[in-house]
C-alpha cells in the first residue's frame, strides 16, 4: 500500500449559499482522496461543483464541515499547522502580492518564521528563470506593472523557491495566453522531474487536454462524488 503525504478522509463541505431550515445542502460529503509521493493528480468538474473548496480544504485554508485532513498519514494538531504550510503550497489563479518589485516578492516568505531557517536559493532562481526564458532583469520589474501572465509566473516562482513537498494548483492558467500557459506547465514539469519523484502536485483545470499533459491520474468531481477517470 502506497503511503500518502496528504489525504482527505470522508470530508464534507456544505453549500452555505443554498442552505435552508428544512435540509442541509452539501457540495460533497464523505469524500476521500489521497496524494502519495511522486504523484501527479488532476481534478476537473463543472463550475460550482466544489473543486476550489476541496482544494482550499486540503490546504487548510478553509475548515471542513465533516471528516478530517491527514498529513503523513496522521491527523494534524494545531501546533503542526505552521510546519504543514511550509510543506504544502497553494497557487491560486489570482495571486496576491505584497511588495513593489519581483525580487522583493520572491524573498518575502523567507522572512516569515516558518521559513526563517532557510537560505534564499539564488542558484535555483537562476535555473528557473532560464527555464522560463526570462532575463535577470525580470527580477527588477515592478510587480503591478507585470501582465497577468507574468504575475502568475512570479506566484509560481515564489511557491517553488520554498521547496514544497506538494503543490496545489487551482486553475493557475485559466486566464493566461497559450505561451504563458506553456511556461507554467513547463516549469512545474521541470520542478517535478528534477526532484526524483519525491514531490507531488494536484492541478485543477477545466481543460481536459491540459490535464492529459500535466497529470497521470485525473479525477472528476460531480454530484458531490470524486471519481478517478480511466486512462486512454
């Protein structure tokens, strides 16, 4: 049996927008799912099916209404949550930024207590910029002056430089042009390949063709049920 890094054990999320006094409305319930080391998962489903809520639950950004999230096959205590956030990185399709320049934004997380013992990986950054075809001058650009696609690249770089065990990607290319979409897919694939199958990721996408490119296992969330698709 494969050991898992991250798992949902019979979790449920209510649909608070449709709740009424007579019955509880659930987006999903008794849902179980796990991510093992070296696995590439994809999830698709209709808008409103609960994909993002599932992802946010896995990232411990939202509480579950039933069930539990497990890390390294064990329930997390409140004291373990900061360490968990240091190993699991969540990438949203609309990232938030806090600094003026790209290089400041990339270095900011290393000032947080969770990452304070780590050195900033300058060589790894150079390597990633080369993969993206960006010059070092890119680091001196104003974040607010970047295109939406470039901002997503900054967000991805910020996550990868923290060396997570699991990357959670919530439709990261939904608003990007084909070239930048290729950049994102290429960098994530490079990160995965260069870590000798020790890293994993979960990628949400509306594009079946993209999921065929980036995932080995694809799941469909529909009617509150998560079901793995058979591979072609």
